[in-house]
C-alpha cells in the first residue's frame, strides 16, 4: 500500500511540474519567428521615462509567478562576511541584488545589468537566474509593442537557503 501511495504521489508531482513548466512557455507562440534587431526607445528602468499609457510586459502567470520563479531558481551562495555572530559562527552576506532587464518587442528578456550589487558570487547568481527568464508578453504603448525595462529583486537570505517551505508570499518577493 505504501509503494502504491508513493507511486501515485510521484505521478501527481510530475504532472504538476510539467503543467507549471508549460505555463512558462505560455507566450512563446505569441511571437513565433519574431526578431527585434532594430534600435528603439526603451521605456522605464534606468533607460528613461515610463509613460502613463504604457501597458507593462507580462510574465507568464503574472508578477507573483515572476517572484516565485526568481525565488525557486536562486541557488545558495554561501558568502561569509568575515564577522562572527554571538555564538562564534561566521555570518553570511545577506541582502538583495537588483537586476535590470529589458523585454524587447518580441517578449524576450535581455540587456541584463546589476544595478545594486552584493558580492561577485551573488551578482553572478542573480544574473544567471535572470538570464533564464522565459518569453514575456511584451509591453505596449498606444497599441504598439515597445521595449520596456524592469528591475527585479533577487534576495539572498539565510532562511532562503535552509527552508523553502512554505512558499513565499507576494509581499516577501516582489519586483517593479
């Protein structure tokens, strides 16, 4: 009976995982064959003004799913500060790396740039996570697809490395 339960659990887990992975591919067919190789204005971030009528790019599943994607894909970077806590244990460097990225008119993320750094190792990990973002639904301005920049928060904390359950709430992991 226990083996049957384990097999059913594994099958259900695999099915759930495959659905969540396919959700990340939600916008791929939207821009099939699209190439955005022309220079054009980039709205938002450190690039320039963010018009009131701009409709943001959309991550598959929305902002909360983007935050969860970043959280779930960020790997441990045990970087020690050189200081000790009250028990004599070394303290880890914690905080967040801010990464700016541009969503082009085809929904592809690119132009990744660290705008707030922690350490070289954590910056590299934040860039690795962001470089694996899936296709977004591109931003629009007055009915036309445009390039838009965003800044994502990639958090590094002691709790993140030890416990990943329960899943974080939107308030804990956000971007803008």
